[in-house]
C-alpha cells in the first residue's frame, strides 16, 4: 500500500520532467546559435540530434508516467498538451539545421543570427514559465513572462516581413530565393512553437492560480 507522500511525490515528478523538457528545447536553440556563429561550410548536426533525442525520451517518459501515476501534479490533459508543445520546438529547430547544412555553401552571405537570438530568448522565457509552475503560481509573474513571449513573437514577425522585402527585392537566383524563404519560415515556425508552449503554460497557470 502506497503512502500519500509516495503518491504525491510521483505526481510532483512531472514538474521535473517538464522542466527538463523545456531545457532540452533551449539546448537546441543554443546549438543553433553556436552553429551559425561557427560559419562552417558543413555545419555539425550532432548537438541538434542530442537535444531532439533528449526531448523525445522525455516525451515518452512523461506519457509513461501518466499511465502509471494515479495522482498528477497538474491535470493530465494539461501535462499532455505542454509535453507535446515542448516536443515540437527541438523538432523544428533540427529541421532548420538539417536544411541549412544541406545548402550551407550557397548561404554563406546570409545572416540568420538575429532570428536565432530571438529563438533563444523565447526558449529562455519558456524555461522560466515552466519553472514557475512548481509550487505556488504567481499569476502576475506568469503574465509578465507571457507578455514577454508575445513581444518576442511580434518582433520576429516584423523582422520576417523585412527579410521578405529584401529577399524578393534583391535575390535574383530563384533557387536561392526559395531556400532562403524556406529557412526564414522554419525559424519563424520555431518561435511560434515557443509561443504555443507559452500559451499552454499560461492557460495552466490561469486554471491553477
């Protein structure tokens, strides 16, 4: 027979798993910034695969814990929604990294670092928001973090419009234009994934405050 302390201890384990999942997303964003800073002709993809595998393993572990745990720290559907949202971030970042590596020799003069920096900032916010779920939720703090996330996403949208203007005005190579457009949109999608995760976290906070 399990004690209440044991049961609730298992429920509390979800906080640690979700925090590790958010950190894995941030790891992928940091790997992207490092890859772009190196400007290697053939960028290494190992760090992205490590981050993706870590996220995938955590996602599977969270789902297993949901099956085996009677009492959960948060509502089951909220845990599932947040785990799914976090899982998508490294997946999208890795997709960008793979395509960038494939066309790296043709993209040496293109700077993706501003978007990569915004992605890392977005992941930092996600880590902070997930950390705020543990213990008593401070709604004012969570609201401020969510506002910061929305601001980053809006800034990324504005930058993307500027990039589109430059790409379609200055780029004469049709193949390069399509590659650049695809990569810009993947970075935007990665930031949108962070926004989606932030929305899930904020919804959880509202329900549990």
